[in-house]
C-alpha cells in the first residue's frame, strides 16, 4: 500500500493569498480533497493522507512531522500563487532536492500542465526554493502553485469548476505515474458534484444573492432552467 501525503496550504486564521473574491486556503483544500477522492477511487493500493480536511490552521512543523511519522511515500503541498504579472502554474522542489524529488516534480508538473492545456494557462516552469514543506519532508516532496489569485485572468479560471477538475486530474495522474499505480479494473470515476454544497469560490456571492431574495438558499450547485431564470430576472426587476 502506497501512502500519499497531500498538504492543503494555509487554513483557519491563515487565508494565504486573497484576491478577486478568492482565498488560497479554500482552493487548496478543494483540490486536496478532490485528489484524495479520485486517487483512492480510481487506483489500487494507495492511501491518501491529508494534513487537513477542514478549514483549520496548522503550523508548518506539524504538517511535515505528521507526514514523516506516517512514513508517506511522497508529499505534495498544494497552494495558489500571488504577486501579479502574467500569472500561471509552477512547481517547486527543495534547492538541494534528491533525485526522487526531481523526478516527482517533473512527472507532476508535466501531467498538471497537460490537464490545463485547454485553458491556456501560462507555464512558469519547474523551480527550486528553500521551502519548509519540501526541505523538512523525508520523502520526495513537491509544492504546486496553482495559478495566481490576484491576477484577474487566472482568478476567472479558478472560478470555473472545469479548471478545478483539471487541477485535480493533473495531480492524480502525476502521482499515479510516479508511483506506478494500477487503475482499478472497469473503474472510471466521474467526479460528482453535491448540488447542495456551495463551491468555496462562490460562497460570498451566493450568500449575498440569497440575502437579497434572488434565490431561496437551496441547491446552490444545481443547473438553472429557463423558467427558474425567468423567476430570477423578475425578482431582480422587483428589487429595483
């Protein structure tokens, strides 16, 4: 049984990067949970362990200590970026990384960029830095920076469910390739959306629209029919 440690960056009192109605901690957690669900559902002989599965704050030492104690075979720390510019996707290894970490980075970066290809995401490349999550992990470790929250074009992409799905799929494919995992026979799992749970990126807008009476607060993830759209338009007209 292979053990994969997925670290959702930031959390709790530490939101990470913030911009365009998004918080890094929310995106990191959404992708991390998706990676666990798909990897365990689609592949044999793998267990995915998480630094956090809810919106809680953890010190960096606590994250790497737990991963090391668990004897994980690899670690991926999931983040979003900030700092403006052209935006895009990039990965990091430790500056004095092992050959195994370099191999993990190469496979993971390649698979994620392949999944993001339909969305014209800028490839910022494979980089090295003195980052705690990569430095203090005893197993091959890579940190992924999944687009820029403070770049409008990237933020618009992050708000699309299909881009989140692509990020999840790329992480899953990269990890599976690196570990040589075997797919479960006859098992192609489509990621199902719980229509009763609002997406993290849409939560503020959904709450505001519900308070104004545009929606009744139920089924935030459900498709909208033309008749429902008509009701929404009339409600908005009546609010003027």
